[in-house]
C-alpha cells in the first residue's frame, strides 16, 4: 500500500481528474471546523492546498471539470471553484444548503438544493430552475454527451397525502431530459441511497453507462447500468457487491482507461481501488492525517 503525504481532518470526498494526473481530496477538521481541499499530482504526490476562507462550512464533494484544469468543491453554503494549483477562482454563494453539485458546461454548474436543481453561472447568476415536487433531492449526475441528468430524491409525500416516516420513505432515481423538460423515468429504490456517479464512457459490454449508487451506511457502492437506448431509460442491477475492509466516505468514482476501475475514499484517509473486470480490491493508498 502506498502513502499520501497528509490529509487535514476527516476525508469527505475525493476524485481523480479525467486524465488521471491529479487527485483531489477534501477534508473537514472537526476541531477547527475548517474545510481544506488538497490536490496531489500523480505519481510524485506534489501537493497544492486550498483552505476555504472566510467561513466555517463543511465541504462535501469535489468534481473535476472535463478540461482537468478546475475543481468544483461543494460546501454547505455554496460552491468554490479552484484551479489545479489550489488557487481559489470563484465563490458561488447560495441562500440554501447545497446538497451536491456537478459541472454542466465549462461555465455553469448544477446545484442541488431542496427539491430544486439550479443551473448557475460562475458569477452566481441563476440561469434555470428544475423543480421536483414532493422530493427531497440528494445528488445529481449528468449523462455524458446527452441532454439528460439523473437525480436521487427521498419522497416527502406518500400516496395518501401524508408525510412518510423518514426511515421508510421511498427513494427515487429520476432521469430528466433537459431539452424537453420532461421526466423520462422514475426508478424506486429500497436502500437509503445518497450518492450517484456515472461513468464517462458508454460500455458496449454492459450496453449502457456504468452507475455507482452510494449509501448512507458507509458501505461500498453498488454497480448498476443505465440503458438509454430505449425511449424510457432503464436501470439494470449488477448481481455482485464490492467488498471493503473499512468504512468509506462520500461517493465512488470510475477511473482508469475506459472507466475500468472504481475508486472510493475511506473515512480514515485510505483510498480503495477495485478492478472492474474482476471486482477485486487490488490496490490502496494510505493517507496521513495532519491535525
């Protein structure tokens, strides 16, 4: 197992850049209540650090732009944009709690807040809103090269019009068409799904895009396939489960050539990597926490 130089607090999320040359990890220190994002260059582990200034807010997510040059960092109260050298470029303040965010174009992001997805510019201007009544949204993913995005939500009103018990509330994965403004499919989920990640490449072997669904209970994500060849996109479950020796943090990601690996961060700073062909945990990177 290789070692990273350090982290700053409990790891919240991580992601490799699309070209595999950079690794971003965001951490939250429960003692100082500061969030810090570290960018490691691969494979020499030269580091850049960005401590999110001016406020004590928990970072939740990182997401690289397709050009490998900018990083989106989602915090409780907004979205920070930093470059590959850890320099803060933009602070997008939001009036509501931000559950998650994703790049939509090089100059716009999609921000998940309550039951609404906001399309926001780098200057913080709202360009569009997409509302999902009776759902409390948790996460979002954009389908590559398509006018589609996926959201996960918890149903807040049951069929009898009453609020369901939180632990029994149905969760749904919705496929939404941005071009037509319509919901293409609703997919009920029994588990307490919190995170969703899509592969960047269409898999001929699986006949669709790979989908990772992450859960609240710190278990490894589950692998699904999104079939978009029909009018109504379908989710197909893969009949196997990833195994991990420790608790995981945040979402899982696809990585490597043609998305042939799955990568997750542990709450202790370790990074776990699975080979998608055999689904075996074959490599790890150990992180050192600097308090």
